[in-house]
């Protein structure tokens, strides 16, 4: 009766007896999973040896990979083996992967198409700045250069996040100046800082540090942006960078206890957060994603209406 019900779901469900198929739902049968035949006679994938090992040793197993079905098709699938139930669940994620690829191609194309006119505009601004003797043009030229640099960084972030989503982003370990990263962040957030009259206090004794400067910049920008958003007017935000960690601390509205376990979810925003500032709810999700990518640990301590401290441990 249970397997009859499972005929109406999209995932392939296969119950095993040892290495043989005991039962399968309707969609699994359409892919060749018939009763009383060996599971490895139906499909294969590059990591099949790991899968068989877990099957024999009764260990849970999970992977997302391209699966080749011997009846004549291949699909990108999520495979889960549940040892307690001797059950395999196979989810066809081919369409989702195609959508992700289209999104990635769009971002890559958009980035490429925008960079050329931006480079031309930037070059002309430098030329005007060099040739102009009008002092009243210096301020608008400087603002225009800052705006173009900001657009370029946004394009860099979109490209990097798209690559990271596909596992194609390669960590670039190099020497960089943490103070310069901090200055870039402050320049980006200049209007928000002035609007609330926030004093951002920076503390670092490092002249240089090693890591991926773009990942560090993106993490720091999102954390400082959040700190400013949820700080009270005329208050302070503290930023500390050492060899082993990044700390961003504010004395703003904090996070309610019942919402702490959800702050890294995409698009999640606390009930009270919506009253204080606009936002997409993506900032902390991006920070957590990048920390996982760079093998950093993220911790936080927060008290409602007292403040929040985020700590990125890089060792």
C-alpha cells in the first residue's frame, strides 16, 4: 500500500534486499529498476565503488552526480541511500541544473557586455580629469569614478557567486592589505554610514595577510552593511582583523532568541529587522556560503536590543 502511494511522487524509490531490488515505485520502474535484479545492473556513475561499499557496509550515502541508466538515458541526479530502511531515493535534478546553467550563462554574458562600456567610461573619466583645469569638476568626476568602481565590484561578486554555486570558483590565495579591503568597504557603504552618522572603528596591526581578497571583501562588506543597517543612529561599529579572525561588532537591535537558528537562511529576515531597514535577506546567507567555500568558521553572539558580534575564524 505504501509503495502504491509512492507511485505518485517524482523521485525514484527503490527498496533493496541485500544488493537486489525488492520493490520500486512506478517512476523507478520506468528507469529500469525491476524486482529481483541486481541494483548495479540498472545504472552506474563515476563514484559507483563508494556507493557499493556503503551498500555492503550498511552506511548512509549521499551524492549529486551524473547517472547513466543502462536502459538508454543519463541524468544529473541526487542519490540518497538510507541504511536503516535499505532504501535508495533518486531525484532527477537535470532541469534544475539546466536552469542554474542558464542563470550562470546570463550572469557571465551580462558581466562581459557591461565591462566594455564601463572600461570606456572609466578611461574617459581619467582623460577628462587629466585635461580639465576646472576645479568644480573634480568632485563629480571623483563620484563618477567611485560609482563605476562599485558597479565593477558588484559584477565581480555576481560572477564569483555564480561560479561558487557550480563549484567552479578557485580560491585565490595571495598577499593583500586588510586596511585597503576595509577602505573599499567603507567607500561602498559611505552613504549608509553618513545617513545614520555611524562611526566605524577599524583595528588591525597587520600590514599584509594571506587569503582570497575578494572573498574577504565580500564577507566584510556584508557583515559591516548589516551592522550599519541595524545599529541605532549616532552609534559605533567595530571591525577587527587579525591573522586568525575577522570580528564585526555593533550595538544595534540584535537578534531575538527564537530567530537565531534561521539567520543564515536565504531571504530570511527577522520580524523586527523589517521595521528597521530594507534588505533582501541574502547577506548572511552569502557570508555563510563563502565561509564554507574558504573553509572558515562563522560564529555569532547576539542579545536583543543590546547588539551583535560576528566572528569569522580563518584558522
